[in-house]
C-alpha cells in the first residue's frame, strides 16, 4: 500500500491525495505544494568562454567584409585595387572576445543589486535641479566665453539643433509612447518649406518659420491617421517608410525641389531688418551698432536663434505635460486599453502628439536651411532619424534633461574622435553599447510625475513605459 500510495499521490492531513506535480487537487485546503528542484547551475567559466567565443565568431563574420576588405584607387588612377586588413580584423575580434568574457564574468560574480533607496533618488533629483540651470547658464554665456572659436560656435549650433530635435521627438516617443523612426521627414518638410517659400516668394525667415512648423504639423497628422491602429514594430515600420517616401519624393520631384541638386541661395535671417554682411556697409548689423565687420556676428546670432527655439520647445513640452493633453499622452504610453476605458479620445491624443512633435521638427528644419543656405535630400536620410532616436533613448525616455545631456555627449563629445576617421563610428557604436549596458533606462533613469497628491517624489524609470506604441 505504501508503494501504491507513493505512486498515486502523497497523503496529507485531510486524507485527500495530492499528486507530485506540486499543484493542489480540488478539495485540498491545507496542502503545501512541493518546491521544484532547481536546475544545476552551469559552470560560470565554461559558459562565459562559450558565449564569448560565439560573440567573437559573430564579430568575425561582420568585420571581415566591413573592415578586412577595402577598395582603393590604383596607382595613376588606373582602377580599383582590393586591399586586405586582416590584422585589424584580428584585433577587433580579440577585443570582442575579451570584452564579452569580462562582461559575463562580471555579471556572474557581482553582488545582487539592491533597490535604489529613497535617499539616493532624492540626492540625484537634487543634483538634477542644479545641473539644468548650470547648463542653461553655460549655453547662454558660451559665445562670450574667452577662447570660444568659430569652430566651437558651429559645434554649439549643431548640438542645440539636435537638442531641439530630441525634445521634439521626445513628445512622440517619450511622452506618448509612439515609436517613430521617420522623424527626419518632418525635419525635411520644414527645411524645404522655408527654402521654397523664401526663394520663390521672397518671404523672410521670421514669416516662413511658423509656416514651416504648420506644414510639418500637417504632415504629422497625415502620418498619424494611417497608424492609429498600429503598435510596436508595425508602427516603427510605417514611420520608417514615411521618412523614406518623403526623401524619395524630394529626389524625384525635380521641378519643385531641384532633385538631387537641392536648393541653393537660401536667404539668411536678419536682426530686425539688419543684415549680417562680412564687409559691413549701410543697413548692416555692424554699421548700425558701430562694430567692426566680422563674419562671427552672423554665427553668434544663429547660435542664439537656435538656443531660443530649443528653449521654446522645452518650455512648451513642460507646460503641455502638466495639462490634460500631456497626462493623456502619458496614460497612452502606459496602457492604451485603459485609456479607452477611461474615456480618453485615443485618436485625438495620438494625432496631437504626432502634430506637435512634427511642428518642432519643422522649426528645426527651417533653421537648418537658413543656416546652411543650401539643402539637398542627402541631408535627410534614415541615419538622421536613428541618431535623434538614439539621443532620446540614451538620455531617458520622457526626460528633458537626459535628452539634452545625451545630445551633448553624442554630438559634441564624439567630435574628440574625429581624428580617428573611419574608426570614429566604431567608437560611437561601442560607447552606445557601454551606455545601454551600464544605464539601460538612459542617462537620467528617474522621472518626476506630472501631478501628485501631496509632496512630489521622483520615481524610477523602471516604472515608466518603454514607449513601444
């Protein structure tokens, strides 16, 4: 009987048999399920070596055609010759193997991470309250600092342009949770809108700037309608296709956009009608204020123009986030079904997110056109959308300060690696991988709730939706 009892089930106090699968039978009240037997752990070193070898094999497959083989122009321009760089491939594969091995060993032996304490969260929040004003003061005084060169001003303009683009995309991805891979399309619409209006009708930059934003917002709504029922990867694919459609239209509509040749001779902005002429003369900025004519005046003026536009984007975003519309965006990001159950108009919420985010992209595009005085479709490729999205993700979805820091690091910081030439993008990609492993929720991984009952407390980024749409 004991053998039969051990086969059929294990008796307990109520006399009701219980099977060995660990699940109580119907009628069983006091049974305690048997804990599953834990699997024997893998040897850490063996598993780490195997995983590192697989990573090195994948790296070898990628680096052999990308790095190992290179075409150069033959002597005297007599054609192309194939040059091999197997030593570089071996070094990269060895670095990949060693890095993956060290990462596996660190993951196995590091102590269990404890949850972030409230004191640490409050400390980081207090630090953030000081970092933002310091960055603002530095941005305002940067052109007046001693030693600031023309190259530094141009780099500052570029960084602020990407900060503005990142804040605009943060509305769509970070607040509303809609994954957009075609944001560069609105950037292109704003640039071409200003270029065409200014060169065709002779309108000034300050008149064309709001028109460019309105046209970009219109195309944002046009994109929003087809993707109302799409989420996640499907939403990303459609937005990616939208960006490519805009670029192909710009290339092929030669009579309007100039095709691959682009549009040149785009007018520069003026300061209340005063032009920035390198030679001075009547009606120029230098002549009116009695200054020595210098081409730096126009660069400084453009720097402050993009700074004001970026701050306007930040101010509008923060104001809207505290309004019912902004709270609807965040509710949509967390759970669309719950939004519908609460009576929120999901259609209008998505369309407003696309429209407002696209509007700021259009503003940035108009500024890009007037700064360069020349635009072409090559300036609005998918890589631009990828860089802007990387800034938002690395900074922290929904974090305004994080986006600004990420743009400063990615656009400004990597200028230090320009001397590496073709290896620069490899350093760029490796740094992104390190940041995502070290800070998977972004550089700023805490969020401040839009509204709160009583004292507002920062929350962890782990409690915020990732924004898969």
